[in-house]
C-alpha cells in the first residue's frame, strides 16, 4: 500500500491551524485511499543512502570513493536491470519490508508495506527477480504454516509476494505445498518444485497458479530413461525443462536427442543451469572422439528452440559435484559464465579456465558487459568465492588471460548500471550491500 506523509507547519492561532488541518484532510484523503486499494509501494524514500563508508579492496575497475552503502540488509537481493533498481529486505521488529535503491545513484526507490513471514522474524524470506512479457517483478517468498497474514487456513504452503518492479504494486499468492520447496524465477514465471517431478508455476502478472503433476510431464516417445530419476529443472518460454536419468526435454517442445552439439553423445546430456533464455548442458563426448575418456562437452543451448549456440570442453571432475555451478549472464546478455566456463554468445566462443591437467580450475561468479569476468581459484563454489575465499582473479574474456588480483580483494556479486555490487559482513555480524561505481 502506498503511504502519504503530510507535513504540517505550526502557526499561531487555533482557527488557522484548524483550517490547515481541514484542507489537508480533504485534499489528501482521496489519493491515500486510491493508493491503498492499488497495493503499491511507498514513493517517499526514508532517507538518501550515503556514500560508501566501507572501503573494501576490490578489482581496479571499481572506485570505492564513489557509490553507496546499505547496512543491515538481507542475505538475498534482486536486480531489475531495465529499471536499474536493486531490491533488498530489511527487518522491522517482527516484520519485514522490501525496499529498493537506484543502482546508479544510490537514491532510495519505492518501499513496500511491512509483513510477517511464515518462517518467523528470525529468518529472512527469500528474494528473487522474474521477467515476463518484458515486465519485471521482485518476488519474496517463505514456506510454513498459516500465520497472522495468511490467506490459507491450514497446512503448509509457499507464500509469495509479487511486486511490480516499476512502482511496487503488490499481490500475494499462496500455494499449498507439502515439503520444503525450491523456488526460481529464471523463466517467464515463478517455478515451485520439490527437487523431483512435482511442480507448480505462478504467473507474476495475473497471480494464477498452474500445478503440474508428475504424470503430466509428457516425456518424448522412445525415451526409455526419461521416466527414471525424473526432475523438473526449470521453466522456459516453451514450457517446463525436465530431465531423466540420461536425457532431457521441454514438455511439449524439444527433446535433447535432437539438439546435441557436434561431438556429443546424444543419449547422455544433463541440463545443469538455466538463465532467462539459455540452458547450460553437460554432454558426454561421443565414443571414439578425441579425449572422450577425460573430458566432457559443455554447451549453451537456446531455451526456446533447444538449438546449440556454442560449446567447449572441460576435464571430467575427479569427484562428481553435489551441485552444479549456476550460469550468470552479463547485463546485456552477451557473456555467460558458470564455474570454470566462460562463453561469448555473440562471437560463439567458449573457454574452460583450468590447468592442462584439469587442476586448479577457476570459479567464475560475475561478468560485465565489457567482458571482464571475476572469480577465484581454490574454492568450493561461488558463495565461498564471493565471501572472500580462495585466490581472486580477473579474466578478460577477449584475451582469455586470467590475472591475479590482490589476495584480499572482494569480488563483485553483480554488475548493473555501471555499478558493482559487493557483500560484506561487519564485526557485529551485520550484512552490508555496497555499490561501487565503475572507473570512468
């Protein structure tokens, strides 16, 4: 709901004061009522964010003297790149509020109304961004049983608050759900899954919910392994992306066996990560091809058609990872990085950043429109690299040459509107979100 703050000046005389109060009530009440019905966020910022007080050691592309800093924020944040807004959550006593900040200037944007989360006041709700039909939304979600703000009378469910990134207009959606969910926004909708074959899709525009039962996943004809270890992997513009024991498909769309890149065994592919328009797939190399026993083929596919866009090779891992690296796009969508992989989707080139024997791979976590990728060696994943673990590196994807950064350099978690976003935890265990401007 939108809020209106009316400032009254004290003046001498009871009659004058009464007149002012009367005029303020008559002129402001109708607008406030209309705003409440629309369910939008407050357009009045609480305060202008200061310049960054914390001076981290960062890559040379960023200027720590220019930017902004937000203390005591949520672990999650989300970015609406078209509006240039960054959304984050703050705790207000026993409730939470979604706030936004302009990434380029540090000025506060709209702010939502406070609400209670199903997991209680001690645990921040999760936060993500989703885009449909060129409209961007911020989504907060939590899981639990019915509470004070609930629309669902009993049982466990996923509670989602969907905010229009443009003005903060909010709608609440509650989806009954029996077990701890996985929620994502990489497709044109909000996908709720259970890590297996059960899923539901929430339309961020209408709030409509579509539940897809395992029997409705429609595996392709002739796929003997599609019914084994079946898992809903993500949502594409053409439908759900689903995998079986060895092959995968888009429900009602394309089948992995028909889109395998050159040099891959079409019967062995695993979709590992999904962005808003691409699927990153690990393929087994075809038998009798060079390095088939030592390397995998990694390819980026168009999510709508399944077409292979670009591929490169990496060593097979000595130990299978418990979790595959998440693919990250540059703001303009030209570059994609994931773990030790980096792709230029415009030039159709790919590279795996590891030693010739497969040791000391880089974990890349961020890439800019200029083709600068950031990551670290000797880490167990992206979260550790962003927290300052490992040996930090900068890679110019045009040259493919990694350059070591200062050993204590922090890596940007994202790059948007000419600003790098950095996370830092102070001595009081408060999490800070810091925006450092890129050097001109």
